[in-house]
């Protein structure tokens, strides 16, 4: 974890004071709700269907036990005892009272947390690989760059009123767990032949109404030039991005309109003028690197007898390990994914008690390190194999051992019409009905990796465009219908899914997914995933299965 | 005479505005004026030769580069905020200060709100026409809110990374 220094802490304290004064002006009637709206939106406070929603930033999805415990405490004290982890790796509380928010921000600041830039047309929370520092695949620790970007983007004087919101992802592994190609900027760490570190820079990816996979505008940007280059991109966007229509204001529209080549040319021209003045000095980059308390690993054998014995004795543990435990860079350690997709529950929700359990486990077994994934799960990145049986037992006791990571019931869903004022349709009940339908774990494992993503409206917060199966809720004369799209991916093989056919009524969605799965199981060859089979066969057999009887 | 919030000697003060904003359709009064870029391009030469101080209002879509060669003789550049959430004027101000070394007044006009005071000051604005009626004291309070900043910008404040080195 990055350790905040006095400056970082004072910055957050000043922000909390500012917001307290602003709320006081609203509560005293000095300013109207209309005047207050842009102010609260700078602090992640939304007015939703039933109450205020407060979105708390979890920078690059990284939490300490102390921070997670504080979130649990806030959930109990100010909300209904639970919180919702989002696809931006933030945490939302959906039942907040306006008058409580200044106190909540103070409590957050006391554990180095905040709600800065979790809304508004500014640079939002940076996404980084949730396996950072733990996977053997990575070239460098992407959190260092994510933290440097967090600081750089915090109350950026020039880029806090962009045409539209702006999201950056950074990863250093070939397997992309950040959806970098569908971010406004995706940064992938690369090594040049001479060993120098740099970023491949992709710009203009995004979902929403007009999904795009971001084109690469620079193959190799030396890492020490990152901030001047970001400034150049943001400046071109701030000046030339559309402001006449909020649905055409994201950078993807500008990049598509200019063409990637012309956009790149403009960025490079601006970058040349900026020079190195905006780059962070190497000393600061070194300081940020050093401020990440290094994980302290013991020298362990690659094989743990205690773990192997326990696994042989417990089919439940064995299943959990098959699906939720991933290889670690150090012998004798593992990465543990904690699914927040228990069958029948709301995807991404965690109760205060569950948060406390995870915090305790991280402290006791996991080097005080917790990550949130953009797929709305949690990760304990450094767990000893020896400790896995205990960790699994504790998770199981808290309802947190659902062994379904990347399986069909590991569904991303936005809050949908159950909470959100923008939604056309509910998303959570659809996710629940699909998960119920596939609750047989043997069958789910046989189906293998299958990413279902559900959005309750065209804004695509549930990332349906990049679901292997994407589901979009639409309103048809007051009735909820769901449009299926297939073949999308947000990973290194990013693509936007193709719409399968006419939208289906809610009660046919789970059944349609079942039909799609049957086609896949029939057609697959070798080790193909659903996505691979779809890409090989095309949509025809899938379409036939879902719509045959209608004809 | 309308009041202007002006950044001076590290603090904010209220000043009588010596300049008159003049729309394109209106004939020019005597004295110091702030006019549009179009009008400046047509009439600037003549006005300057009359010995007046001339300021230019820069609309959000207008490029600061268009003024580059005239900057030494322009007393005020006034990048406009058509709405507070239109952030193009921040870029204009930074470029004026950092790229062109402009030493004259950079004045925030339009939907100018105290919530944005710190961003404006940091980008190099040194004069403000607050649309929310905020006083110099309120403006200064808002502009000085944060003890630390994370970026180098036009105000010359020491960013956190340099503070840490000191």
C-alpha cells in the first residue's frame, strides 16, 4: 500500500473542510439544490431514486484492512449495513443523508480516503491490475503509475471541467484485467529491446452509447515522459472535445471524428511544445515507488503439504481453489479472489460484517492488502498456500466463498432501475435469475469462462458491450425488455459485442442464456471458451437457438 | 463603476473596473475597452494608436494562438466561461501565462463562481468578475483553501513533489 505522507493527509483534510462548508451553505438555504448540484457532484454525491448515493474512491482498487473496516463502520452507522463495489472499483453507499456527508468525509479522511472526482467531468479513479505486485506476469508494478496519476489528477487546475468524464487504466501484464482498451486512456507497460520501460498508449476506447475499442496512438512512451504526454492528450481533448451534446462529448468521439492518426498528430505537436516541464522528476517517481510498503515474502517451498492434504479432503476447498485461486509470483503463495457474486445476491454488494471478515483475513493472512476488481470482486493478493484452508473456511462462514470467478454466475450488473434514476430496466434481478438458473457448480465449471455483463440502460455502466454475453435493458412502452449481444470482450482481445436479435422480455432472459450455452457446448472444440466458439462460428447457430421458435 | 475582484500582492481586493465591456454591435465609448477578438482584429490597430488600453474577450471556442503576436500590447485578455463547467478557458489562461509569457491581466468573465476560484488562480487568472456576487474575502478564502497542490501550473505554487524534496 502507498503510505500517505503529511501532505497527502492535509490535502484530504482541506477537502473535507471545504465540503463541510458547502453542505452548510445548502442546509442553511444560502444556495439552492440547483446551485448545490455541481458542488456535490464534485464530491461523488448523487441524488438517486430514493436517497443520496455517496461514491467513495478506492484508488486503483487498493485498500488496507483499516480502510475496509472504516467502510464497514460507515455502512453500519450511516447506511443500511452494506455497500456496493462498482466497476470503477469504487464503493457506493445508496442510503445516505445529506447532513451526514461531512462527517462521513471526515471519517474517510482519517483513513486516507475520500470521494474526490468520483463524479463530474474530470479525471476519475484510475484502474490498475488487481493482481499488481502479486502476479509473475507483470513487467513493473502498475500501482506506482496509478498512484502518481492519482496525485497528478487530484484537483487538476486545467482538467477538472473537461467535456465529459475521463477514465484511465494502467496494466503491466499481457493478460489485461483492467479493460484498458475500453478506457479513455489505456496504458500498457512494455519493455523496449534495450530494457527501457515505456507505455503503449491507447486513446478513445469507451462504452456507453457508442462503444469503441481504443486505438493505439503511441507504441512506446518512455515512462518518465508520462505526465507531459497525458497533459498533451487532455489538452487536445479539453480544447476540441465536443461540448454541445453530452452524448458525443467523450474523447472517443473526438478520436473517431479526427481519426486516430490525426488525433495522434495533434497530441504529438502539443507534446513537443510542452516539453519536459510537466513531467514528474525521477526523484518523485522513486519516492512513490518507495512509499509502497513492500510485501515481505517468506522463502517457502512451492508445494504446501498442509494445503494439499486439506484440498484432498475437502471438495469444497478444491473447487474454490480451481476457480478462485490464482498463481502468485512467489513460491508458496497464492492470489485469492473473493467473489461478491453469491447466487441470489446483488452483484458487488458486501455487508458490513463481510467487509470486516475480509479486513481481518487480510490483516491476519494477507499482508494487510485488499484489492477491488473492475469485475466487482475482491482480491487478497498475497496469501500463503499453508493458510488457504483457514482463509477458505472463514470466507465460507461469511458467505464469501462462492467458487465462481470468471464463471457464468460471476456477472457484472449495474444498479439498474432498483436504484438509478437513469435506468430503463432492472439489472440486478436479471443477474440473480441467471445465477439461480446456473447454480449447479459442476455445470458452471463445465461451461468454463463466460462473462455476462448487464446494463440497465444505454449508458452501459454494466459494460454489456464487452460481455461475452451482454445484456442491455430497454424500455418498450413501459415494459422491461433485454437485448442480447455476443462476442464482446474488455480484455486484451477487446471487441464490442454484436446484437443477436430483437429484445426479449425479462422472463425469457435466463432461458435464452441457457440456449446460448447449449449451442456453445455442442459446437465447442478443444479448449475453446464460449467467446472463442462464438468468434469461430459466428452468430448464426446462436441466433437460431434463441429465435427459432419465434419464427 | 462595476467592481472587479483582483489578485494583488498575494491577496484579493475589490477594484473599480477601469475597462468597459463593449459588444460588437455597440459603438465604442471613449476610454479603456474590452472587445471581441473579431473586433480587435478589425479595429485593434486604430484603438491602440489612440492611446487607449485595449482588452480582448476570448470566447470559449476561440484559440488563444490567434492573439499570440498582439499580446505585448493587449492590457487584458478575458477568456470566457459560457458555463462554469466549460473548462476551455483554463487551457487558454495557462497557455497565455506559460507558453506566451503574458504579463497583462487575465480576467475570468462569464459564469465565474467561487467554487472554481482555486482552479482559476492556478491557471493564471488574476482578475475575476464573479457571477455569484462573491466578495474578495470569499474569493480569497476559496482560492487559498488547499495547503498543497499536486501539479505545476501557472501560479508558480510549489507542487507537493517539490515540497517533499525541500
